[in-house]
C-alpha cells in the first residue's frame, strides 16, 4: 500500500514538472534586417529571426495584417525570411516568434521592425523636383541678368545724354561768342578804313606824296645851281 502511494506521488510530481515546463514563458527572439529597411519598388529584403534555443519553429508576422504568417523550422537557433518583389502594400511593422519541440505555446513577439517600400513614382518625382529646381534657378539667373543689362543700358544712356548736352552748351557758347568777335572785327575794319580814307590836313595822300617827290627832286638841282654859281 505504501509502495503504491509513493509511486503515485512520484508520477504526479513528474507530471506537474512537465506541465510547469510546458507553461514556462520563452524569452523573446530578436528580429533584424540583413539589408536596408528602405526597399525600392519590386525590391527584396531578408529578415532574420534569432532565438536562444535550437530545433525550434519560427514564425514571421505583420502587425497591420493578422492573416500574414510565414513559418520556418530550423535546426539551429535562427531563421531567415526572404521577402521578394515588394510593393508599397508590403510595407509595415514586422515581428517574429518561435516555439520549441517541448513547448506548445509561442514565445513573446520580438521588437517590431518597420519596413518601408518606395513607390514606383518616387524616382520620377525626385527627378521632377530636380528639374523644377533647375528651371527656377535658370529663370532667376535670367531675370537677374536682364535687370543688370537694363541698368547698364540706362546708365550708359544717361551718360551719353549728359555728354551731348554739355557739348551742345559748349557749341552754343562758342556760337554766341563768334558774332561778338565778328562784330569787333568789323568795327576795327571800319575804323581802319575810315582812318585811311580821311585825308590829312593840307591835302590828300597823293598830293602829299607828290610834294615830297618834288621837294626831293628839287634839292639836287638847287645844289647844282649853287655850285655852278660859285
């Protein structure tokens, strides 16, 4: 009787230990990406889930889609999930979990990993933005060049007008002085002509010249007569 009691006690203790081991919470795995988490349109990425135990079954899930589920059995302590031909709809928060051969429950979820997938129009959008920036720069540079050219033409025109006005004023001054000079010259000429036309006292210039000639001609003759008389 005592032997049967001890056998039943040992059996109960062993069953309880197995149940406690089955209900033991497994540590959380770790999830990482082998490449960038920003993937281009129709690109690929590999996610690695790693646990502390071997011979486990891994599962990859998505927070935004409860139906998304990928399972993979591994003899080691890690598993790699390859995601191919990704589209924007595949972006989201991913996690993984695992269970051992003994345990019946899944471990806790790993830390969430956010995957981003670029849209097919992102490249064209970036190109369009660059083209727009270049166009804006070219338009701004053209406007500045035209403004500088306009200012240069304006100042050159002003300087030209100033020089021409100064030349006209100089010409006007010189033209105004020319009549004065001409009037002065004419007055001088009139004075000279008047002085030349006015006869000297006692006769005209011709009479004076004739008298001087006669007087000069008579002097030698007088001298000759005087000598002859002697």
